[in-house]
C-alpha cells in the first residue's frame, strides 16, 4: 500500500507522549526539563512497555523501557510494579513506618509516585490487590531490617529488581483461588521482560539495566557537534564479560551447552530478564505448577517444553547492572530505547539526529555516497531532498517520534525516504515482525542551567 504523508504521520504519532516538568515561581528547579516518548508496534499486540513517574516522597524521577518476550504479560507487570519497588527501597525508615501505620489504621496512604502516562498505557486492575500485598510485605521487611542508614540509590535499584522478580516467581508458585488471577500470575512468570531504567536526581543519574535495551547520553561538544556515551551494556552473547559470568555460575561440564547459536541454552537472546521461570525453576517445580495450573496453561507450547541441557538452574537472573553518571552541562539528553531501535541505528546517529532536532541546528555533513556512481542530476536530487528534510523536521513535535521516523525510514544515504517509510508502515501484522521489532523510546531532556549551578 502507498501511504500519504498525513497517513504516515498518524501512524507514527499514535502513541506519542510528552511531559514538561512544571516551573516554580517562574523558575525550573529540576535537572530534567521534560521527556518525549513513543512506541511503534511490530508485534500484535505490542510486547514493549514504557513507564515514567516522579518520586513524591524522595527526590528524583524514574523512567524505563521494558521489552517483553513470549507475550506481553511480564513486561506489563514490570512496567506497573517496578517503580513502586524502587521508590519503597529509597524511602527513609520514618516514611515507611508512616505508610505502614496508615494501612494498619485504614487511613489514606501517602502517594509514592506521580505517574506520567499515555492514555493507552494500561493498568491491570484485577491484580492490584495482589500486587499491593506483595509490595506491603516488602516494605514491612524493610522496616524490620532497618539499619538506620540512608539507602544508597545503587543498592535500592538492585534490591528492587531482584525483589520484584522474586515476587513474580512466588505469586506464580502460590497460585490464586480466582482462576483469572491464577492464569494472569502464571502468564507473567512464564513470559519474560528486559528492563532499562533511569533514576535522575539533581546531577546524579543512575541507569539500572537487565537485558538488551539501552541507555545512551547525548553530549554536545565545544564545536557544537554531538557524541554518544553508552550508559548500559547489553546482556547477551555479544558481551564477553556476560558470557564469562554465566559460565562461572555453572559447572565446567556445561560449558559447551550454556551458550549455543548466541543464545542462552540455545533459546534465549537476553542473558538477564524478569520472569522466564523456564530458565529459573527446577524441573520438578515447573511440572508441579503446570499440572496444578489452569487448562489454558497446558495448551501453551511454551510452558510445556523443558530447555535442553537443563541441569543446574537458575540460568537467568533479573539482577541489574547499575551505572552512575554525574551530569555535566554538556550532557543534553538521555535516550532509553528497546533493542528495536538499536538494531536499525548506530548510537552516534541517534545522538546527532536527536541533538539536531532539539537544538534546531543542522551541521550539514558533506553528502556521502559511499562508492556509488552518482550523476549531477542525482546529486541535485539528494541536495533538494536534504533541504526539504530540514523543513520537515519541524513536523515532529516529539523527539522520540522523530527518531522512529529515521529508524524505520532511513535509506542508504542516511536520509528519510518517504517511500521506504510508507512500505515499512503498511506491512501487514504477520509480516511486520520479520522486518523490524517493536520500538519504544524515551528521550529525556536535561536542564543545563540547573546542572551548571550544581
């Protein structure tokens, strides 16, 4: 199908969301100016999720992208729950006591998070009571463990990731008398999700990453050009340190079967993830849960099989790798994105495209035609197209949308080709997934004045 430019725009803009941090007394006191986010599905339904929230009882803002596999159930649960676990892990002891006392006496709770949500972002109301009870058990334990020390952000992030994953596993083992809920907790545990989360507080930026989504910082150099700084490492077979870590955790006799065809046990691309109990539970436990579970679970091929060479579980962890970065005035923005973006674009291009979009200044590179024989007429065409492209930049009011436009529509010259964009966006559902993955992007813009004042 040929899509007109307005049709392309309506597809690209369908899930966009922007948030501007409010100013106080005409001043902006946050190191974050705001963020743009967007999603473009390839799977039906989309398996990616995104979340953003301001922490109300501590300082700081949380943003995250979640990439689901074997369905969207785990990514959905993690996108709803993880920020509460992080916020609770960061709360001082007195605040935890206040919250617990309020629940005990049936008083209204202190709000912990202010969510910044797109109208389509869904919350599973049916599971909210179960999720709340698990979270409450966690903060009760934190109260009992109180050491009187303030929590380090790095530790809080690691504890929150591990604890949520543990609760997902426990809820599935315990089951639920309500058959709908029982099926839900099992779907969450048997599917999986990677997570890449940023916590921004003043000039302290922490990235907690589990899996193969990525965080990247856009830095403006003195000459005005843009460079990219990686703030996360992919947990997959391309990361030698990660392969070594997995090998260290299992007997030498399994060395050959641990990573096959660049996948964990020959099956899973990410080496760290939430859920995926197929790679964490013992075979006995898997069988027991599936046999006592609802019938729908038995019809699911994924739950029935046991991974090959499965001797010493767990093979998978949700523990994140945490990187801390002190923001500088030249750090202008942060991009969090699922691997759907990074499969199609190099981080250096991402930094340039977003940087030029945010500043409205285009450093015109000489047109590179890389080994192609180009006639004068073709060259004229490329230059005209480039001029048209500069004026079209302003049709996007959202930096994440602008990036998706490039990720899906770029041709070999690095320019957005409308025909290519039209073809890629009009692929039927069953074909789209063969050409690209779900793409979810959050672009966070920093406030250089506030950062400089620190």
